C-alpha cells in the first residue's frame, strides 16, 4: 500500500492506501476510495465505505439518547460535543439558538451524525415532549442532583448550556431533572464539551449495549 495522505483535519497519522487485490463487489464500498486510499477519520471497519453506507450502518445501532446544546453566544464547544456524540452513536444532536457553529472541533464527524436545529429552548422542549424524551439538564447549580448518584432515563435528552452562563432558565424549568458533575478542585466549572462527554458516558454505562461497541 502507498503512504496514507492527509486526514480530513490535516494530519498524516491515519488512513490506508489504495485497495490491494480484486475490488470487493459489496455496494457499500466507494470506488474512488478503493482507487486512491482512505484517509478519513473512521474506524477500520468502515474503511473504503461510502459515507451513506456508514451512516446507514450507524443508524441501525443508534442509542435512544439525544443531546442538546444551547448556542445563543456562538459556543465554540459544539464541535467537540458532536464528535463525542458520534463516538457514542447518539441518536441526534440538537443545536438551540444560532444555526452557525464552528465545525472544526467536530473533526468531520458531523457528516455521520444526525443534527437538528431549534430556534428556541421552548421549541426544543416541545420536540422532546412529542418524542417521548425525558429532559435532563446538566449544570452545576444549587439544588442539582449528583450525576454520579443518578439513574438516567433510557429515552433521554441531555441539555447543556453554553460555556460560562450555563443552561438557560427555560431549560432549567423544562427539565424533569437537573444533574451536576462532582468537582473537587478550584475551578468553578468544567468545559462544556468535557461535561457533555462525562454525561454521555454515564448514560452509556447504564444503558449502552457493549456487545455492539468496537
């Protein structure tokens, strides 16, 4: 095989060269990738597959977990949230507020992750009610329940506020439960994308089917 080219975010660290030997007849394979090599940020099982085939396969294994992040101040953490949601095969990431967000942190995983926009938090809460999702707000605020001591609902929508202000009052009022992440140091808060990753993994520990993990 030839040396792998640059990945989708510019580093020469991942990937495989052109396919060696007879090409597979499986329609999931992309002829251009078979010819030129695959340097995308995907697990080995998806090498040379078309993007549509990858999404279709993930769709068969998505969890009944939804993630929402409020974006009223152009939060730079959304890309990291999307990337982690993709890693955990989250059903949908909901972005509330501004439609534009910095996709750099997503490392191109937004191509494989369901995304949905809502203009307001109330619109998001209306969606959750219609979809039968229990809304759980994640924020270190007085009166919040410890995430470490909480049984998260299976059909859940975890809501995260933007960096700094945290969740809006509308999200706090509309949530069935508000949970906080235990901290032991001097910082007042955890980075929003890090907090989202912790909360998603807590849900996975309770409800994820590890037999389907890579």
